[in-house]
C-alpha cells in the first residue's frame, strides 16, 4: 500500500530527497492506516458504517442482514486513498480535493458512501454476500465515474451536515493531517 502512495510523489517531484521528505510527511499523516493494531482503519470503517446508516438506511440494513457491517470491502479505498480505483491524473485530482479538506477532513469517507450508494441497487438486487461484495468492489477499479462520485460525496456531506460530523468518532484519522505552518510555500524560497 505504501508504494501506491509513494509512486505519485516520485512521479511529480523532480528531486529524490524532496520526494523522500514529502513521503515522510504523508506517512506521518496516514500512519494510523498502517498501524499494526489497525485502530486507524477500524475507526474509519466504523465511521463509514455510521455514515451509511445515516445517509442510506436501506443499504445499511442490507449490510446488517448479510453480515457485511465490518466494511472490510472498503479497506483498500481508505488505506491507499482510492489510488487503485482511477487513472493517474484522476487520482491526482481526487487527492487534491480530499487533501484540501473541502467540506470535511473526512471527505474520503463520503466518497466511499457515494460509491456504495451509486451501486446500491446492483448490490441488493444480486443479493451479494460479503465475498461477492468484496469481489464486486475490487472489480470497480477503473470503472468509477470520479466526477459523479465527487459530486455525490459533496451532496452527501452537505446533506449530513452536523449529524454526519457527529457520526465520526473523535480521533478518526482524516484523509490527510494538515498542521498549521506545515504546508510548504514556494514563496518562502523567493
């Protein structure tokens, strides 16, 4: 998973040492996704469960009836920030949106909900159990409409409002940790 996060940095950056330090900073932010105890991932998957329960109760009820409430089928999306789901340019645009914390520092979770909601009918009509659902989610790679998904995530985030924010337990890792003063400014070099 970490190589999925590093490869775009190496592609964009021209200097290997700058790439290294960018990757270090990224891993500082996304480190909880890779902790051995997986607490960071578990809290995000739990928050995702709560958001689906709030924003799409029929799908939540379906997952509950079919023993799919662990949301492990969304694990890859969260751990590598959708890197394997889209073409390179689309991934870069998606990361830029997610990492601005536009509307929410947990917008990546709303992206998950938007994708699931978009495919709800197929999931439910085909009576997918966990294994079938995992296979289906993995096969969505390269077939997700990024623009529609981002619009859907934005609408869901706005619709959820404070109730959505309340679904996300304190300490749940954001899509990217942004500390004041930690952002690189090229104007400082001028």
